[in-house]
C-alpha cells in the first residue's frame, strides 16, 4: 500500500486440483457392437469401491467425471442380458496436467454359449403283430355215396345207407385212420388164412 512500508500485506491464493474424466465403452467380443445395460463399480488402485451402479447407456458408454489424478479401475458387477460376466478389472490413470483429455477405455463381453439340447431319441415304431395261422393243407371232402334205389322186392333185405363223414382232427384227437388200418390188416390176415385152407 503506498506510503506505508512497515505493514505486511497478506495475499491468499487457492489452488484447486485439476480433475479428469473417463469414458468406458462396452463391446461384444465377436462383433464389436456396443452393449447397453452393463453395470460397473469404480474402485481406486487398492480395490476400495468409490462409486457403484454405473451402467452403460443405449450407446454402450458410461462416463465418470471429477476424478482427481490417480489410478482407478472399473469392475463389472452385472453383464448385459445374454452375456457372460467378466470381473477382470479395467485399469486406467488420470494424469496430472492432462486432465483436459477424456481417458477412453473399453471392455468386451462374450455371449453366453447356448446350452446344447440333446436330441430326443425317436423310439422305433413297433410292427403290428402278425397273427399266427397254422398251415393245414386243405383236404378234399368226401362226398357221401348214396346207393341207388332198386325196386323193393320182398326177397331183398332192406339196407340202410351208410354215411361216411370225415372230420378234421382236433388237437389231442386220435386219428381215425389208425382204426381203419387195423381193420384192413385184420381182413388181409383173414383172407390169407382162408386161401391156405
């Protein structure tokens, strides 16, 4: 102050620490398309959580401002729908004197592989059962012989017609041919005996 030399003038100057910004872009690892809906938390270099619930917008981007110079990391806490969660930290640094530039980092996610569905085996279609029909050779039915009628005379005895019917053998039935065979053998033997006499 002019004229007063023995007085001390106090001047105060406040310095404010320059702060920086970071921008994280979330990408599909195969197509490199941006992904919305990924949630992160911001941590310092020791892993202490500074901010939570940071979510990528419809462009797949999230921004954090007012960061003092230092080392930070983003850790994914929720992956976009259909993607695998990747908790590997994404580290970045806000450098003093370079705070006018936005630090840009990216994080990629991989689609959740579809769960393979085992094919359902198709059971073979069963064939309808074939009914068993025994093969019996057809036999010619014998027609009963009816004797011709002759004039009735008192001298001729009355004859009764003999019916010969043949039926098919049934299971467990005896064969009528066996009896007929015995009769034929008996007749043959009696004929031989009569010739010898």
